[in-house]
């Protein structure tokens, strides 16, 4: 399919306005390179990755594709400055930042000739991102898996407000996982879509087989926001989720909640496949997805459904 060029396809030099989200533990080199080769922007999720491991992942991804790649850096981690330097050293020119102030590293990255995108959950923060000099924003509705904004704005109401608030390109995220939802997001004014859960549910993602098999069987109500007083995060409702919820209901302090979270729970669940004690991050869209195709086949099917959706309005 030949997709018309847009501000985002031109900015990233990609074929389709589709971004594979950078996700902790599940978006490694194999997924990022496969996404890039399918015409999307592939993103390595740095998460809490040690710098040496991140360097290995970047080198591996570059070996498998000659197309643009990006790295997502959550700014809340102490390793963020080292991760950024590693990515720069390895020639990465596109950075997605999140979970922190857009002012923190944007100037440094722009001075190095990089393109910078920051994740936002409100039009007010989107304006701050624009003022900080970013090239684009990801406007993420609270349907998304993982870390979320506190305002709980849905994608449907968030995207047009952010599009109206800023003059830079807006990438829609949260609750997008097929051609219909992609068409809806672009109709709301977004220049592109970013998908996490849909890419996680592919053969190339590094999510454990146990977790992928669980995701295929999820329903519309299988996820819920948790840790709202600490850092809102959307999780699958497993035993670990129940543990966190009981602690919150009992009035656990932030320190106590951090202690529960600091046991490598995300790696345990999503990467190692412990479906009971692990932290399982996923978006609400998981209830719509019931297959585990290759990235190439998923993108092909998504684009066909997108075209079919557009034909309904002709």
C-alpha cells in the first residue's frame, strides 16, 4: 500500500504513519528492526536497561535493518543520562522521552542533531513540550498500558484537544490496535498512531510466550489502572495486581508500595512469564486482539482494514 506522505512520515523517513511503542522488557532489537523493516518506526524500549545491554540491543537492531530506529528513554530512571549517551554514541538520531520534564534533555539532543518526541497525557503538558522545543508529541489516552497520566483522559477526547493546542505533529496512542482505530485516530487530527499492545502481541516481541498466550485470551475488562497515588499504571488483573490494590486500600505509604514494586516485577511477569507474581502491563485494546502474527503480517492486515474503513465514507 502506498500511503500519502505526512509530517510524521517525512520527519522520521518512514513509509507508514505507524510507530511501534517503546515498552519495558518487550520491545527489544528483534521487534524494533522488524517494525522498521515493515515500514513503521521501530523503537527500542530502554526502560531500566543497563547501558551495556542497551548498547548491545541497539547494535543488534542496526544489524537487522537499514531503516530508521528510535530509542525510548523514561526520564524517571537514574540511568537515563547514561542511556541517552549510549544511544548517541551508537548513532541513534530519534529519541522518544517520557515520564519526566521535556526540558531535561531536549536541548542537548537537538544540539546533537536529533529528533525529539515527548509523551504527554494532556493539552497543557503538550504545550510545555512544544515550548521545550520537541519536534512532536505522543498524546496518550488512559486506555494505554503501562504508565499513564493522572487526568484519565481518553484518546477520543485527548487527541483533538492536543491537536488544537499545539502546532507540532501529534501522534495518537492508547486504545489503537487495528485499522478501524487507526482511522479514527487520524480522523481526530493525529498525524500518526503509536501502538504498544498490538506490537507486543506479535511473534517478534520479547514478551514471554506465557504472557502472549494470556493476552490472546483477555477480555475488555481484564486491565485496570493501579497505583494512582504513586504513578498510575494499567495492569492485567492478576495476583500481583490484587496485592498492590490491597496494599493501597490498606493505606500503604509510597515507600511501602515502591518496596513491592522494586522486586523486578515487570521483568518477572512480561519477560520471564510469571503470570501470578509478575507485573503485567497491557492496554485495554488487548481485549480486541486474539492473534499473534508476525509484525509484517500484522501491519499488512492493519493497513488493509484501514483502507476498508475509509471506503465506508466514500
